[in-house]
C-alpha cells in the first residue's frame, strides 16, 4: 500500500487516490458494439457473445421455474437459514423507505401533490465470474419487491460447464424473482434494455458487474433506467491508535479480495498504527485462498493516508467519498455528522463492513469511485416514479394567473400567457373574441429588461 502523509494543513487531492476515473474508451467502444449488435440481431447475437465470453450458452435462456424452486433443496440448511435471515432484515429495512403518494389543498381549493407509482418491470444483474453473489440477488430484488414492481427478472452468466450456482438460484427463489435468464455480460444488459425474441425488455436495470456491464448500462441509459454505473469495490477505514491492527487489516482485505481493481484506503493520525496494520496485512494475506487478487488490489490500489489532525482525517474521508466507510475510532458516533460523502457508514469497532454486505439490512449496491458525493445506495426509491399532480379551482387560477402571465411575457412565450389568460377570462365570466386576444395574453405592457454591463468586457473587432 502506498502512503500519503498530510502535514501543516495539506489536503488530500483526487490525484493522491490513484483512481482510474471514467470507463476506458476501448471498454465503452466494445460494449457499445455488443449492445448495437444485440439490438439488431436479438437472440442470435446474445448466443454468439455468450459462447465467446462465457464458454457456455443454454438452449433456452429462460431458466425453468422448477429449476429455480428446486435449488432450495440443493443448498445446505444452514445456508438457507442464513439467506432467510438476510432476506427478512433487508426487506424490513427497505419497507421503511417506501414513499407514499401525498396531496395538499390550498385555501382556495387548489390541490397539489405527488403520485408515487412503481415501475412495471426491472432487471437485476447478478455477476457470476470470479465468485457467486447470492447476497446481490437479495439486495437488488427486495427493494424492487417492496416498491411493488410487478415483474422482476434476474440475468446472470452460466459457468463454462453450463451450470448456474444453486446458491444463486436459491436466493432468487427466496427473494421472489419472477424470471431468471442465464445470460451475462454486456449482451445481457442489451437484451433486457431492448428485448429479444426470448427476453422481454424491462423499464429499469440495476446491479453491479464488470467494466463491460457498467459500460453497457451507461450506453443504454436514457432508453431504459439504470441505478448507477458502478465501479470496483472500495473501503475506507478511519482508525485511531486503539484500533486492533489485525481487524483493520482484515477489513481492508475484505474489499481487496473482490477484485484486483478494488480500492482500499486507511486514514489515520497514528503512524505507528499504520505500520502495524501493514504488518498485519502481510501476515494475513499470505493465508488467504484469494491471495493473488487481494495482494494485487492492495499493492496497486491501496493507499494509507496519515494526517496530523482529526479534522484533516475527516476532510480526507470526504475527498475520498468511499463506497464503504468504517469509523473504527473513539467517539465514532460523534463523527457521523461530519461525514458528508460515503455510500454506507459503519460506526464503531463492532460494525464490520461484511455485516452490511449480507445481513444488516441496508443495501450493499452502493455508489463507487467518489460518486457518493452525489449518488445514493440502491433503494425502494429507485423502483418508484413520482408524478406531480396539479388540480386548480377557478379561485386558485385567478390567484396565480397574473404572476404566470407576467413571467411568460418576460420570457416572450405568448401562447403560455394566452393559455392562462383565456381561463382567467372564463373564470371572471367575461366573453372573449378569439380573433383579438392580444390583451388576453399580455394584459399590460412589460418593459424590456435592462442590460447589466459586465466589468472589463471587450468586444471583438
């Protein structure tokens, strides 16, 4: 891990973080080509890409319902019990996010409000390359179900031997996924975005994936809704001198083992702790069955930030804006209000990030790559749409019409003002000659806006 030392008021910068930023142009170009091909040729193109990239392609992409339900009998009872506990706690958390339609009425009888409606269909993408992620099935499906989405489908790549993990299918059965398709990669995103002969299109696509999946989601966004363009996993641990170094090391490794591109940050004001954590990492990583992946992530994308004050450490956290933030320090709860940017915040030494990955309840599909500065975790709100509702009475119209017409006149939008003006006259019980409505639209002259001179302005020529 690389060390960045901040002293004398120095601030962490984005250049210190070694982030790769946006998706590489060659990845975007490849994903766009796949998406365009699937959109044009449908199932035939999907099949070709599945065989090329996954090494396997089923005769029918749709997994029979009986195979999905039957997976519940193929997994150990203790796994099923753990999965059930996770499902129930995830559902309970997201139940509290559900928004309701609301309406309010002004004194003049005008009614305003918001109508909340779930999207009709959604696809959850579940990776299946380096590892299996039944937890992602639950995390992506349960908020959609709580929101009331009628059709939730899952797309996930088959293994090279033509199988799907019973763990993943059992999670789909337990979560109530309506359809499962054995297809992955950018071709899966294209299929659910635009539809093929055997895979109907959806209205929203959610879930993590590799760079090509992320690129495909970005490309189809606008034609279909997406949750976010997620990058490799991240963790940032703020640790003080009292933190157990081997525990902090394990927390960093828990993200590093996901992907060689995962990013791990340790922020501390104690140089000695940083050294003890690095020593613990070296001791623990050599025992990991995922040593190669973990070591690559830590060596290439691990950063230790040593600060001279706690204020500088908190500022560094907000610059990193991590996917996962652990406050492994004294008065962790007291620091919570000072954290502006983080996807999920784990408060105190007992709050291990993997608890959030699996069973705590909040969603583990989180903004990455610093996008926590503006983005949110996946939630029920991602599967609900809001429609504004506006219902005026004649009295309400008469109250708001003059202001509306004045602003429309200032913007030069005559028909906007006329639309309100005609109703205004009708509410007043006045007759209107539609052959002469100039003063109906703009009842009073509005002077042209004065120009405000800009200091130091120069004209060309």
